[in-house]
């Protein structure tokens, strides 16, 4: 760690004393599961929202869906980063592994909750939207 202008640089951000390093594996895996499911809910839900708000303008639908999904992703990352590192995308986990940020045993373990999460996240907004039509 080095200091720049009185601020320590090169450490995990702390939120209420929690850092990813001192979280139990079960908590990190649950956070990854919830984060992946929430991302799927946000992406599918933003598409449904855009289609409902602008039924005849495809360009506006894409813009609305992109903004909604982008802001949802930002909120998910900011929320889960101190707990699990917010490795919602397996590419993020692999990049951190190859850059030396985590041990070889962690990527397979953190990838496990990402398998069932899409089904739970995908079913939620479509079941809600079918009741609206």
C-alpha cells in the first residue's frame, strides 16, 4: 500500500468494516448468486419496461433498456463489491485470477452460484410481466 495525498491506495474499499477478504465463503457465494440473479432481473425487466414504454420506437427502446440495465449493474457492483468482489461475470473472475488477484482454487468456487442464478433471475420478471398483459 502506498499513500497519495494522505489516502492509502491499493486496498479493498471498506463499507461498515466489511471487506471481501474477511467474508466467509458462504456469504461470498450467496452474494454472487443474488448479484447474478439481480442482474438478469434487471436486464430482462429493462427490456420489458422499454417495450411497454415505447412500443413503436426501437431506438428509444434500446436506449431505455441500456440505461436501466447499466444503472442496475452499477448498483449491484457497488453493493456487492465489498462482500464478494462483484465478480458477476466469469470474465471478471478469470481476469483477476490471471492478474494474480486470487488463488487458483477460488475461481471454480465463485463460479458455482452463477449456474442456477440465471434461471431464478430470468423467471421473475417474465412471470410479473405476463400478469400485466
